[in-house]
């Protein structure tokens, strides 16, 4: 019987120490991960990267989780010109081949980054670009249909819908419910 009591005390003390250690561990007291900032904080009147009439042939589809399926950008078909222009001021952060396509990435500051693919470009990483400046032309490769441009935008590392940043895109306006409900 004394052995059983000793075992019970040891188990109780071990459990108590574990609970206290977990309660004060960094994971228990850490703040939740930062969510991306609201897009209202950024200049939302970007220029379209393709001039003239364009058609969004594949819309943005947010993934359910970081590694889930989705379409982390939009695919745009130009009407005539395949020239790709900077949508906003920034610094070219990357130009190179990723898997099977040429990619160009611009850091616009404040955690906002845009990527374009496939883009054949002579603009080097580190180059400061201005809104409307010619970056290159639509190339071949990647998931997008031939002749289309994929545009992705990240806010603090999280993909967001690029359509929210382009000027001339109507915004949804929520109206209050009437007396009969919604």
C-alpha cells in the first residue's frame, strides 16, 4: 500500500509540474500570428500591368489554408499588346526562372509584393521602377494559358486578390437591412 501511495504522489507532482510548465511556456503566452494588414492601408489605385482592354480569364481563389489548393492571383489576357508594365512604384526584388517560367517580382514597400509570370524581362533585381514603366513582355511557360499574364500580390507574405488594388474596379457597398430583414 505505501508503494501505491508513493506512486500516486509522484504521478500527481509530475502532472502538476507539467501543467505549470505548459501554462507559462512561450507558446501559451505568445500573441497570435499577425494577420495581413487590411488593403485599405495601401494605395489601391494601381495601374493595370497590361495596357488597353484586358480580360481576366482566371480569377483569384483563396486557398482554405497556406498549402491548400487555390489560384493565388489572376490570369489576364491582353487585347493586343503583350507588354507588361509596373502597376505601382517599387524595387525589383527578383527576376529569374522558377521551375519552367520567367518570373518578375516587385517589392512595393510596407509588406506589399507583386509577381508577374511568365515575363521576359531585362530589368535586374535591385532596379527601382515607377508606375507604368515597361518591365518586359509576356513569355511562355507556367500554368497560365499561352499569351496570358499571371499576376499575384502578397501582403505581409499572404496572397490577396490583386483585383482589390487596381483602379477602376467597383467596390462592394454593404447596405443596412430594411425593416423586413435581410
